[in-house]
């Protein structure tokens, strides 16, 4: 699991689930966040929503756009006085991205422990972790070849079947949030570098 980002799906933490309607979202640790809600000309924009320590919505400082065009930006301290949680919903080139919920580091650590308990991915083999990592980090056309650099290619299909049974991959071999968290710190390409 990454040290400052967790991929989440609904049903693990009700407090976070209540802050977004998305089925999947990211939770990120932050002390301070720079916010700016202007369209950038390419169809991209981010909207921010803030909550206090009790989970009640609160207003953010003005952040209407780039200062060079007469707008305003803001730096928000996530210390619970009053901001405890900020939700960022982004559109990138016209496509809605998964929301990110920025929380205080102590709350992030508690959520991280809760996710590890709920997902139970501590018993994965190196082969399974590597298969998850190539699925998370590469396009589908390069996954099998990268896996073959480190492990026998004959194990590729069997390993993915095991990961589907553990619900770390979906039926279409897309990675789930639990799979993404399990492989967050796995680096790919090490087998190729070891040979060179």
C-alpha cells in the first residue's frame, strides 16, 4: 500500500463513502492543499468541497481561478481547524476522474490500517504481486511481455485466474482498488535491469 494514497471502493469506510457518490475513489494524506477551480482551456477543471472534523460541509476560501487572469487561489491547511477533509472532483479533457479525498495524516493512517484489515492481501506471492503491478502500471499490450521478463510466461494465465478468485482483478482483468493497493509499492522492470 502506498505511503500517501489508498485506492478505495465503497463499503470499507462509511464516513468517507458519504463524501462522494463515486463507486471508487482515492484517499490521500495531506497537511496542506493548494486549490484552484478554473477551467484551463483544454476541458479540465477541479471542484473542491470541504468538511470539518464532524463531517459537516464548510465553505472554502475564494479559489475562482488563476491570479494572472484576475482570479484567486488558496492554500488550505488540513488541521481540523476548521478543515479536516477536502474532496477534489476533477474533469480532465472532458473525462470525469475518480475523486480524491484529502485527509489529515493521522486519519489517513487509521484508514490505511482499516483497508489492510478489510482487504487481507498480505499473503500474496511475488508472482502475484508482480502480475498486479504490471496490470496497474502498463497498458494491456505490454503486460504479458513484462511478466515474462520476470516469471515463466506459462504462469501468466494461472496467476491472473488466482487474482480474479481473490477479487484483486475483475472478470475482464481490470485491477480492483484492493489489487491496486497491494501492488502500490512494487516496481516493475527489475528482471530486465538485473540481466543488463
